C-alpha cells in the first residue's frame, strides 16, 4: 500500500477549530498560530469567534491633556491610533477610579461623581462622603484614593455598589444604589490600596498585606456596619511593606494579590519608580471565603494584568495575543504625600514581565504632563469600535 503524506498545513478549518478548542493553554494557542500563514488566519478567526468579534476586552489608556475636558485614548492593540474623547463635565480634577467604562472624580464638597464618556456624557452624583478634611484646602481631590464599582450602573441601576478608599489613612466606605448615605467600615482598619468584588463577597487588601472580607449584598440600612472578617493580619516587618497591593480575578476565576515594589532615586520621593512586582495566589475556602493559603507564583494563568487607579483587571492572552503572557501593565498611582500634596512624578508607567523580570515602556509619556491628571486604564463599551 502506497504511503500517503498527510497535508497538515491545509487541514479543513473545522478540523483546526476542533484542535484549537482542545488547547486550553494560551501559549500553545499562540504557537499554533505561528505554524504558517493559513494556521495563523484560522487562529485569528477562532479568536474572533471566542471573543464575540470584539477587541474591547483590553483596556485603553486615558491620556491627560492641558484642556479641561479633552482627553485622548490610546489602544495597545491598534498602537498607531489615538482617539480624542470629551469628558462630560468641564474639570481638570484627578480621576480617582475607573470601572466598567465609568470614571470617578471628587469635588471640593466631597461629592463623588461617576461619569461615562462613552454614553452621551451621563453622570451620577453620589452622596457626600465624610473625610474630616478642611474643605477650604485644595487637597480634596487626594482624599479619595480609589473608587470601584460592583457592576455597570446603566445595566443594574438598582443593584450596583460603590466602594471607596478614602482619607489619608486609606479607610473604606461603600454606597449601595438608592441609599441616602455612605456606610463606613471600622475606622481602625486602615492603609488599604485595593478592593475587589469576588464570589459574592467584597475583599480589600493593604500595604502591609492586611486582607479583609465583608458582605455588602446582605447589608441594609438597619445595620450600622457589616461584619468584617480579617483574613490576614497586618505584617509588622519593614520588608513586608509594599507601596501598593492589588487584588485581581484571573481569566480562570482564581484570586491573586499583586504587590508593587517601589524605589526612589537619591532619597527624593518625586522620582519614585516601580522596581518589580510579586504575585501571590490566594486560596480560599469555597464555603466560608476564609483564606487558606497565600502562595507566591510566577504565572497568572498567562493573563495580562492592568493596575493603577482603575479596577484591577486580568485579560486572557487569547483576547490580547499581541502581548507577552504574564505581564503587568501599570500606571502611576503611587503618589507619596507630604501632608496631602502628592510629590509623585505621575510618570511611573510601564509593564513588567513576570517570566524574565524585565521592565518595558508601552507608551512614550510626555514629561510636560507630569502635573496634570494621571494616566488611567479604562475599558470602552462594545460599540466603541477600533479602526
């Protein structure tokens, strides 16, 4: 019987789709697409089907300008394109949060406004937050460190929650839609840097690894404050202090903490820079949500992570094949205050590759903008098409 040489290069598309569907490791998928031009084309078609033909799962960089309202959007996927965008209200305030396409800013009356630059400039004014600050100072915009949403208020107008990290002690408060005021957590719990909504609970983490959880879903106005579980106590050792710690859910549903190590040049805090990151997988009890183990890892399921003032996000390499897996893209959210005034350069931006420990630049930042509003990641809606 004559031997027939298999024509692997020109297998039918359906057969190759079946193969791709079995490759659950992103790096294997990327290698599949590098075999030949035909397989690369099949690979791209497969990705389009998997992600609904949308490129908007990857955040874009919101770039400050000297104009009060105009900002620019930079795409990591279409790097040659800059998009102009107009904020729905005229201000040059610091943006202190980004979730589900919404931005957050605070005014001198300590009213936090949610603004959506993609949805006809719609805004939502939240109740005044009590921070104990002399409102005659210009420091108000630094009193709210970070704002995180549980869901898109447009999709769930009666069911969204807003969590803020506020005050120079970095305490936590939250607001449930339709409530009249904020709910404040125990004021002895301080120095938090990030919050995440994960598996029906809210988790927060701080600079010395203090990790807590609380339930905002079952909370109502009859209660003064939700019960807080301390999952990890504050570390006292100096080497356990991190300038920023983040919480992120991977594309496969696991919870990780990301610890940002920041150094300074010549003992001058205005020239701080990110040295590296450490990443830990948090293993939780499925029933109680208790922390069972914190394990340092070198792999975040090959995801790409975005950290800064934004809601910390992990994007599968399947949705962002242009990048290296296990990379952390960061913007400068690490102002070090003398009193209240930040002295950070706002130019500590780049990416970190977990595999080789190398740092890189994804955008050429303009040093003339160092005192403007900070750069921040934002996820555009599906209808915002990239060209």
